[in-house]
C-alpha cells in the first residue's frame, strides 16, 4: 500500500465508509466491509480506490493507482496536443498606404489564410491622421474584398482608440 498525500480520489486508508461496493478485475463484485476490501486489494498487491460516492455504499475499484494516474495524465496530454491552436497574424497599414504596399501585404495575407491562420488587419492613425477615419475604413473594406476567396471577415471594421481593425478568418483550414 502506498502513501498518498493529497489525491483526487480517496485511496486505501483514506476511504472512510464502513462498507463499500467493490468492483475490478479478478474480484467478485459485491458489498464488502472496508477491512475485507482492503485485504482483497493488498492480497493482489493493488490499491483500493474510491471512484464514486454512492448513497448507500461508495463504489471502490481494485487497481494500480499509480498506473491509473499515469494513463490519465497521458490521455490529458494527448488531448491537449491534438487541440487546434489558433494563430493570428497582424498586418498594419496607415491611412495613406500606396497601392504597391497594399498589394504586397494582400499577398502576405493570402499566404497566411491558406496556411490556416487568422489575419488581423489594422490601420493605425498617428497625429492628425485620425481625421481621415473614412480612408482607413475604405482600406479595410478593400482588403477584405481582396481576400473574399480565401477568408471571411468576422466583423465590420471597428475603431479602438487610434487603431481601426478587422479580423479575417480562413474559409478552409488545411491539415
């Protein structure tokens, strides 16, 4: 029997109920006194683990608790690694951006969207340029039109302080 300081499940001597419903491999399922269930687990050199607190009797399973914890940790790690990570690439403009710069950045945005990343397009207003909000909005709308075949705008252009931004999500994500 192993010393366990603080665990998610009650194990061995930490089980407080006088009688438990016993389940597990190589065990006759039924209701046993706690001492008897602990003896069965010790005989098999395994742990008695409380898996569910029942109304009448808590359900306990005879198993190798260290192996159980290891498998749970491994499963959690695998689920976490399979989760899709969202990458956001940012492209910045000024309200007076030239057509060549616009086209150059449009090509980069197409590559980002084809790779499966979201693209956040920003127009930053410096100094008195804030008076030309319409120009910034036109640039963002023109940019989203240029990317219609590759992505979809998640919302309309939004002014946040001195930045106007628009987020574009890819239509299809490649794996």
